[in-house]
């Protein structure tokens, strides 16, 4: 089919987006405040204002949400591969990424009431649930799958920048001058590329012939 390259390109784009989550989202002259999205979420979770917000730990959740959407998008893109081995390999990769949210072992003992650990456990469950949901909708038409991937990634980008803005306010309160890092920009660009690839399936779906068959 003419659009078979969309799946592999999408996976590459998601891999780049994932790498960008662990690249600096804020840069500072000292390494202690040059933080990637995951570390920034952890740092904000310690701030009393973030813990007292409504809903609690909203800033941390927003900074972690981009990785959640990547897990769901990867699981959905896996459905477009004709080879069952490739589909299950990508689903396994999505589950491995989901395990990054797993809280430390203290959560399963004395720290079960910690709100940050509870949020991480919730994100672990949501991530794994998104992989299961993607498997259940394997028969979804390519164009709807592409639209869903684009929507998820748009939500991830929006959440990431919202969380970044809220974190910037906290850093300002400590008079810590930071600049937006390559991670945030790269994540946005990579997600936008994959979203455009997903939306391109809408165009292919309108064409007659083999490109309009199920499973692309």
C-alpha cells in the first residue's frame, strides 16, 4: 500500500519525542536546574503549592502527561503493522515505557499515602490500560486511528507546555532564571510530525483502490 511508510516513520518520530522528554526542558547555568520533563515533574511534586493545588499535583501531572500520550500513540500505531510480530514488539515497547511511571518500592509499603507516588501509580495504570485499549480497537479504520493518534499527541503537547509554564512560575518564585530547553522544542516538533503523519491517513482513506483497504 502506498502509505505503508507512515507506520515506521511514526514510530521513529515517537522514539525521538520520547528521547526529547529526557532531554532538558529547562536549562540553567547550573546542572541542578537543567531539568528534563520527568525530573521537572518530580521537582515540582515537592513544592507545597503544587501539593496544595486543586487538583493536587496538577503541574506534575501535566509534565508527565506527554509520556502517557506517547505510550497510547505507540500502541495505536502498532495496529497499522501487518506483521503480528512487529505489532507485539511495539506493544511490548509501549508497556516498557509505561513502567517508567512505576513508583518506588516504598509506595507498596510505608509510603502508600504519598500523593506523588499515588499519581505515578495512576499513570502506570492509565498507560497500561491505553495499551490494552489499543489492542481491543485493532480493527479501527486507519483514518480514525490516525486521527486518534494526532489528537492524543496534540493533548500531550498542550499538557507539556501548560506544565512547563506552571513550573516556570515556581522557579520564578525562587528567583531561578531558566530558559526553555531543546527537549520541550524537540518533543513538540517530533509529536507534530507524527500527528501530521496520522492525519495524512485521512487523505489516503479518501482515495479509491488499495490505499483505502483496512489495515494500513
